């Protein structure tokens, strides 16, 4: 019994360190989740802009005059 009583301060210190580490990891996790949300939003925005740019390019290509191939060419 005396031996287990002498370990209580050591165990209490370890528990305190674990709690501090848990709080630190929880804060880090919250920061990372925020960064992930920001990056996901940026990716979605860039994908949308890319789609719009592709649509504009396709519209411009559709407006180009069609050239007839010269006789004797493979086109």
C-alpha cells in the first residue's frame, strides 16, 4: 500500500502532462481542420474558374472560321 501511495504524485504528473498534450493536439487539429476547409474552398473555386475558362475557350473556338483543306493535303 505504501509503495502505491508513493507513486501517486508521479501518476498525477503524468496525467497532467497527458492532459496538456491532449489540449495541444486538439488545438493543432482544429487549426489543421481550418486549413483543410480553406484549401478545399480554394480548390473548388479554382475548379470552377477552370471550367468557366474552358467554356470561354470552347466558345471562342466555335466562333473561328472553318478552313477548307487545300487539295492534295491530308487534312
